[in-house]
C-alpha cells in the first residue's frame, strides 16, 4: 500500500516541480489524444489524480482541458471519476501520514 502512495507522490512531484508549465503538459496530452485517443485517457487520469491529490490548485484548468479534449459528456465523466479517485487518495494520504506522525510522537503509548 505504501508503494502506491509513493508512486502517486512521485508522479505529482514530477508534474509540480519540473520546469514544465501546465500549458505544455496539457498540450502534450492533447497531441497524444489526437494520435492515440485510447491511450490519452489513462494519462489524463493519472495527471489529474496526481496533481489534485498533491494539493495543486490545477483542477479547474484540467477540468476545462478535459472538456476541450474529450467533449462535454466524456470530459465530465472522466473528470468526475478522476476527482473522486483524487479525493479518496488525498484522504488515505492524510490518514497515513497523520497516523505515522502520531505513532512517532506518542511512541510509548502505542508500545505499551
């Protein structure tokens, strides 16, 4: 379970802390969508989930980009699925790190 969290943190870190602006990331996804429409959906999904789960305020821009790339109906469907997954991931990341911090802080209580 920890490896899944670390993978998502790694993807979001790459997206957030590289020198690539969001515009070039979205344009790369659009170019991929034109060449390989089926393969662009998981790339958009992972981009949306990793950036919003990391707390980046890019969800509105990615939502608009989904509408332009996939149309209003499929854009809404992909955005809702990605948003729900991102919310669940954010919850579990927060829970995991808060429990880890609490156990380190109150080590004697948890070990008896």
